[in-house]
């Protein structure tokens, strides 16, 4: 018998995620804060501040500080931490450098957030070759920016994403074809992107703690409990995921989304994160000399229930203020007060900007909170 003509080479997907991105960028900019607990977010005002932690360094995490935690709580956990307001334009510039570096490797590429991307390394033909390249990519990002990242290589996008989170920071985890289900099995269900505290509790309540428990569970019962989301959950647990690495459809739309580390029902947090998406999307628009007319906000609740709401403006614009106010209006209309797992922003109905009509968006200076 000759080789099986049906045999196809494996899909090999790389997911790359920068390590505590905003905090690491701040440490590059201000070497004097390196190694210290750094908290980026709202002004703590000596413990009386409102608002939340956007992100924090690993040193701050050691004090129990987490993303989306009230800034007052972060302050009481570690009053001597360095508290900084976010400098989104700096993060966006650094992100572009990273993404340019990643694109330069010449594989199918998909940026999924300011500090995360997928590459389709299938043309390499083997997981060992992909592992070697992943190491090279990590080195070249460090050389270009001084920053570390974690990478996951796997046969599917979701497993690659879970793998990149497996050995943070500065990790590399390779899950070869046929090993996905056994890699996932011992992990807690919370490691599945989209599973928040509430879904986790529901799953725990029916005896499902690990992803392996979920894979072994009767899919009909999952459907009874989670609706159509139950099928998706079960497939994820089995390592089944056919979604492709998709290059951005450049001229049709520009979008970004963020998945919260913890679900949140805090409006200030939602607005804060939406503002960071506004910064990212607007930077891309200006970079590609585009103006938009339609703004869409997407919210995903627990259990994969997703809602979107769009608004089309009278005129094309590249105004960041207009983008921000439209996005915030849509969020207020859309959001019903439930815990949010993911928030996304898209602009569409795009046209090229005339060079003479470019608007200038000045960015303010950024000082540490005193
Ligand atoms: Mg990251």
C-alpha cells in the first residue's frame, strides 16, 4: 500500500500573547519602576479613588491585585505600588511594532487584540519546526521591543490560545496533533476562553471541574443546560475547532475585542475598556487613512450569548471623539446590567481619507499619580 492520498498535513496554529503588556511597556519606558509592583488604571486617590485596575505587573499580582479589581482595593492591598494612568497611544505604537514584526514572518496572520495574534504555521509541516520558529519569533519580538511574550502552538486556535497561557510569562507550549484532548483534560474549565465565574460555578454545580470532565459529559445534558452553547463547549473540550486564522479584511472593517480576565458588571470598567478599543481602532483607521460611518459594539455574556448594536452616522468621519461617543451610546443601549465576558468594537462603511481632511488628535501628557 502506498501513502494514503487522503492524508493531509496537520494544521499548526501559533497564538502569541504579550506578558502583562501595558505594565511591561511602562517598565521599558521607565526603567526605575522595573521589578516593582505596577498598577495601571484609575487614580487610587489614596484609597478613595473610583474606577478599576486595567492591568498590573506580575509583581503586583503577587499582592493579590488583578485586572478589573476596584482601584481602592488594589491600593489597600499594596499602597506602595506604582500607580499609573494608561498611556494608550504608547501601547498602540508598541503594538504596531510587534504586529509588523509578526507579519514579517510571512505566514497567514490575524491580530486579535492589542497584544495578541495568531499565525498559521501549517506550511512548516511539523510541530517541531513550528516550535523552533515560535522561539525565533519570541526572540525577535524581544529584540525589537525589549518585551517578553508567551506562545502556544497547537492544531486549533482555541487550544493554541489556552497553550499560550499555560506557562506565563515567557512561555512556549507545543501541543501536537492528537494531544489536544489530553492536554486540555486536567485543566480547570475556567481556562476555556469565554468561561467566566458564573459558567464555571454552573459547571462545577453539575460535577464538571476539569475540561476532561466536560469532554466526558453527556452532550444532550449540556444542551439542556446551556442551549446551543452546550455543543460549542463540548467540542472545545474535545479539542475540536475548525476556525481559521483570518487576515483582517482591510478595507471592509476594522475591529478589536477584549475578553475580560474576570467577567464584569461594572459600567466604569466597561467604558474604560471600550475606550481602549476606541484608541486601537482609531489608530488603525488613521494608519490606513480611512474614515468610517458605521460603528458596532458587541457584548458577549457568559454562556456565549452575544449581542451587537450598530449605528450609522450621517457623514464619514475619522473623529476619535465621534467614535468614542457613538461607542459609549451603543454600550448604554446594549448593556442590560449582566456580567460581561467580552466587549468588541467595529467600524465599517469605510472610505479613504483625503490627505487634506485628516484631523489631528492630540494626545495629552502622562504623569504618574502622586
Ligand atoms: Mg497579554
